[in-house]
């Protein structure tokens, strides 16, 4: 009996699905912050505007990291398939 709970990171594919959802959430948050920035261009709200710009900048950085992570996971999945012979017509480690 296996009492361990399943997590999104039990497989490369699970982690990829998680990062897809994270990328969507980051994009949605960026769109909301961009809309807030347009509304907050009142000079009386200068501090709020600076904070929103910082949030937008951090979300852009996060978006880039998520994109890079998705590429890395794709590379790992490809390498796993190559090493284990999971691709059709690809000889595995036991077939030489």
C-alpha cells in the first residue's frame, strides 16, 4: 500500500501542467495590474503607481522564469524519452 499523496510534481508532465496553470495566472495578474496602472495615473496616487509598476515588473520577471522552466521541463521529458526509448522507433537502453 502506498500512502504517499500525489502531487503535481510526481512526474515531468504533472509539473508541466502546473506551470501552464501558473503561466495563465501570471498573465491574468499582469493584465489586472496593467489596468490598475492606467487608472492610477493620478498625481495624488504616485506611491501607489510606483508600487503597481514594481508589481508589474516582478510579474514580468516571474513570467520569464516560468517560460524558461517550461522549456527546461520539455527538454527533460525529451531526454527521458530518449534514454528510456519511449519514442516510437527509438531503440531503448536494452535494445542494442
